[in-house]
């Protein structure tokens, strides 16, 4: 949906992709089944979203309702100002993975200690068993993303150089 409004419930099945772009509005529940893909890039969603596949966000995106996940949430990151963020007005349940996809070489724009709010609720709570962060796309060999002090309303990631240093053999640290 781009520049229009969709009021029919959406079900995205294995191998299928649905994109909600800037200017598009989804006014009905959406279900992403296993193997399905939902690309949410700036449109408006006025209902709940259930994700058993993959939801991709490359900019801040709001679900005016609940978000429930057993699949994967992929957050694109262009730089420290432009990155995917899930905002829900209701409850957020994360039972799947959280993937950070670096969309270009961040180089010097990302610093040790930079934090990013990646998931937040404005009217409910966030629940999860564990949060697994996977970093894909371009690599930034000196930094790794770690979950930083999550609260019932907010999940932040922190870029950490220390985590990388703790995994390097001592003879390789001398070159950094």
C-alpha cells in the first residue's frame, strides 16, 4: 500500500511480501505467517500486527495497536540518525529474534556507547523471554550491538567496543 488506504485484513504467507510505504495506510489487522515478509517503511498502521515471519523496518514505524512476534524483527540501520524503530500504542510481545541489518558501512558515524531506541510502547508493556541481537549486512568489526537496560516500555541497543575486545585474542588486540 502506497498513497492509499487498505481496510481488508492482510495475511502474508510463505514466500509473499507486503510493503507499507510512506503515504499508505493499513486500517485492518495484519498477520505475517512463517516465511512471509512485511516491509514497513513509513506508512501508517491503525490495527494490530502479528508476526511469525519477518517484519522489516528501515525508519521509525508505528503500529496503532498491539504487536505480537514469534518470528523476526529486522531493523535496518543507515547511520546513527536513520534506523528502524518499532513503536506500538498497545502491548508488544517479542518471542522471536531481533536482527540489526547494517545497510551501509557506518564507518566513523557510529561510536562506542551510542544508544538507539529500537522498540517502544506508548500505551502498553513490552514482554519477552530473551532478546537475541544478530548483526548482518555490512560489518563494523570494532563495534557490536548489545541490549541496554530494557524497561517494560523501551528497548535500547548500545554500540559496544568492549564486547568485541573481550572476544579477541590478546595478540590481535595489539593492532587495534
